[in-house]
C-alpha cells in the first residue's frame, strides 16, 4: 500500500459510519482547481505588469478579478453547506449484478446547482458520476451502483458529493461513509438444473391410497402453476376469489431443496445450484423447503419465503 493509500485509509477511518450526513463547516473541503490556479497566476501577472508600468486601471482590474474569485469561493462552499444526505439502499440482488443505491439530498435553503454524486474510489468504481440540482426547500435524489463480486454482506464504499459551481475556480466536496450494508445472493447456476424429486410425507401414504390420487379434500388459494382443471370456477363466479382444488394426493408430497442433493465439491457451486432451485420452485408455484448444514427453512412459498431462503444462502458459512 502506497503512502497516499495509507493516508486515505487513515482519513476514512476517522469518519463516522452513518446513513444521515449533514454538511457544515467541519466536513466540507474546498481547494482551487487547475483553472482556479491558472486564474490566480493571471492576476499575479496583471499586478506585476501594473506595478512595473504604473497602470492604475491595471490595479483596478486585478483587484476586481481577485474579488470575483473570493466571492466565487464563498458561493462554491455555500452550494454544499446545510445539505443533508440520506441513503436508501435498493433491494438485494445476485452477486455480479449492480446493486442500486439512492442518495437523497434534502435542501433547507436556496436552490443548489451542479452537484455531482459519485463513489470515492475511482480506480475501482470508475470516474462516472450523477449530476443533480436541488430545488429550494426541497429534495432531489441521485442513484449510484456498486457490483458485489461475491455473496454475503458488503459495506458500501465511501461516497463523494462535490461541486465547482459557479465558475469552476474552486472544488468543494464532502466524503461520506454510509453505515448500511448491501446483501448479495449467490449467483444462480445457469442453465438452471431440474428440480429434485418431491418426497412423500411420512404417515400420509394411506390417505393417498384412499383418495386414489384425485379425491377432493378442500380448496386453497390459487398458486402459479395450477392448471385450469384445478380452479373451482363456481366459487370464482360467486365470490370472485380465485381458488384451486386441494386433493389428498397433492398434499402427500413435499419438495425439499437439500444440500445433500447437490453435487459434492466446493460450497459456492452447491449454493449456486440451490439458488437456481429456489427460483425454479417459486416460479412453479409449489411449496418447498430448504435444508443446509445447520439450517432448515420450513416448507412454504411466496416472495417472503423466497427472500428468507436467499438470505440464508447468502449468509451461510
């Protein structure tokens, strides 16, 4: 690690982890840009020429430009002062897919122009930024993204909000370390393998035989994957509720996505296969459970069940 990287690491370690960042005198930094340094050099040359040739109008112009630069510095710093930054993390996603982060900027004062929001480490995340104006007394949002390379929880890298308004002579910026983390699920195996064979529920074989596979035991809410023959159309006509027939045979088998059913080997390919099975089972609209070493998720279905399973797969170790 070079000297600059060590200094930046020390500096970032001193910044607090927070999801709300209010900008004031203590956390806004401002320095001249290359254009500002060139402008200052021009003023110095004008002063030297005015002194050498005793040009009173040269003095006036030089000090007028110097005053404009000082006012520009004050305006540039004021573009950030008083703003409050808040982070809204997006939904979890699979490893290797962009994770969206929404930065909400609250402005209690006058309109702020030409703000840029970006990730601090340009070498890793690129030089792209999102430009935004914030209306007076309102708020605006900017969306940036990171790409988690592996499954699990990932810290959000430092964010930078900066501006050079109005003339670009000075650059004012702040560095913010959000506390929120991003969850990355395992990347599903592609192409998706077929689902494992459903297993008979112990103690229900007799019921299945009595039912002959088709005896009606009741109704249940319609699930994706149910055939048109399973829909109870009379009940749909009366109540408008979409329900399906439940038979003893249908309730006698259950699908378990089991760690032991995956090919032996490294953990990551096995988790990728289980992730693909979770997505396939949910698309099929059937009830399923998940078994990992030391973890068992009961049988169920629906978005909440899928998210719980993917979180277990993402954080399993």
